[in-house]
C-alpha cells in the first residue's frame, strides 16, 4: 500500500513462520502526462538517449517497478504517460561509447523497463591486453526534480551537465613486483556510485592507466563515488577501492 519501496512496511519472518493476512489494497489515483525536452550543452541531443523517472525519496531499495524510462527523439523531446501525483526526479546519464578492447565481445540485450535495449561488453582480455584509448566526447548527465500534481506538465526542461573527469596515479605497496610500464595499460579502472540508487541506474564509468601509472576516467556525474582498480597477477586478480565525494 505504499507509493514507494522506501515507505513500505517491513514484514519480519522467523525461520519456518507463516504470516497470513498480508493484504494489499489497490486504490485508483489520478495520473497525468509529463512531457519535456533534454537540452545538451552543445545544442544537439543524441537520439535515443534514455530519460528515467524515479521517485524523489527512492533510496537503496530502488526497484525497476518504481521507475519509468522514455527515449528522446531527434529534437530531444520525451514523453511519460500515466504518472501519479508525487515528487520525482528526471535522471539522464549519457556516456560516450568506448571502443571495444582486445578480445571484447559486444552483446545486445533487450527487455526490462520499457522493453529497453542495451549493449553489454564481455571482456576476455589476456593479462597484458591494453584498455582502448578514452573517447574525447564528454559524459552528459542531469538530475531534475519534478513536482507532479493534478495537471499535465507540458514542457519540462532537462539541461544536461558535463561530467568531470578524474585523474590520479596507481601506486603499489607490498612484496609483489609492480607491473612493468608495458603492463600498466592492462590495469582496469572503474568509478561506481557509492549510493544504492545510482548503482541501480547503472552509472559505472571506466578509465585508462598509462605506462607511467597515471590514470584518467571518463566524465563522472556529481555525487559520492568509489574509485576501484583491478590488476591481473598470474591467474589471480587484485582489486582495490577508495571512496571519494
């Protein structure tokens, strides 16, 4: 009976316990249309960019059933229908497409909210395979609050912001010899959201390590993040993570 998972009542069950009478009352509510335009810094918006509508009070319990997605057309316009009254956030996260690395396989998957199609890259790289160069195009993102009332919203503006690239240096401590300069580019760098809501929206960003140990990532949206690295040592993998605001 709650409008979002964050407001739901927890039901505690002991081992072997049965709990009868957990009933749901479905109530009709007024729903309206939400229309708008995505505005890119350069003026042009990539057709097919996804806009996600999610509850403003969503937290780590965010589930696909609580979100809706819409694709923008060539003019940047998007449309949501049957949106109940409440507080929402319009979320956009557009990453530039990276070139597949050595041995990468690109797999197309369809399904999920709105029958969306996405690309999944499966990596079968060897221990010394280099990560491809980062694209020069920026990461674009937006989080726009929306108050949905009893009337349609005809034209909500969603201005995109440019993500900030993160740079730093990979350092090695311990008795194991560090990788050679030729092996440095095989180190994987990832930037992941530290909050569960953004993680559920799939906002992981990749980076590249140079021969001298310095690294740079793709553009990152504002928020608390985890910067992680992955190093292949023989047949094993060493992973590290650090939190950053």
